[in-house]
């Protein structure tokens, strides 16, 4: 699928962040029920689908990743759940259908794409680490509604900045 640019508005969120690698990503996945439980205990209904936000990706394979959920209004953090905001702006997006393990192909295609003139990836690099403003995997299919991961729909979205 050809990447497209779409403007997304600012979105408050709640999330749990961990330092992980590809092989330890399951440690963050295990916290997703805790996040939804935290929201439920406070009577907060999600305002959108689960996302993974990649804040930092280091050359050594370590990443700082947030499992988050959009919420209707800003929240106060408590324990391991922290408030967040997905920034408004132009995002490069690409859709994906299939098992999450095959998302890397869609991600690679999007990141090899050249943004339109006047736009660039909203990312800095320092000391062997990429620092992304908003690099997201959004899970559009609820696994409880569709148990077959091969049928899941996801979207990869990366914030762009004016260059």
C-alpha cells in the first residue's frame, strides 16, 4: 500500500512504557491488560484502538516503547500508567493486514518512502539512538472480535515535521 499523508489532531492517552528489545517485547504486551484494567477501574472508555509508540530505538536493539490507549480527556497517571499526548500534525501512514510479526515489511516500506517536499520525519538521532516524536503502530482490529491474527488490520503512522 502506498503511504499517504494525513493530518491527525492532538489526542490525550494513557500508557505503560518499558525498555525492551524485539525478543523481550512480550514483557510490554503482558502489561496491556493492566492498562485496560486501570482505565476500567476509573470508568474511562478508550477513545480509540491500542497503539505502540516507539519513543527511542537504539543501534544496539534496545527500544523505549509505550503501550497506549487514546482517552477522551487528559488523565492523571498512577503507578505504572502515565498520561500522554499524541501530537497533532501531518502523519505518514500505511495500512497493514496480517499477523503483527509481518508488520516489519510495512514499516520498512513506509520508512524507505520519501516524504513530500517540505516535510521530514519528526526524529532526531544522538549517540546511536533515534528519538521519535510519534512513531506508532495502531491496532485497528480487536483480537477479541477477530481471534485470527492473519486477519488483523493495523496502521503504521509516523509524525512528520516541516523541513
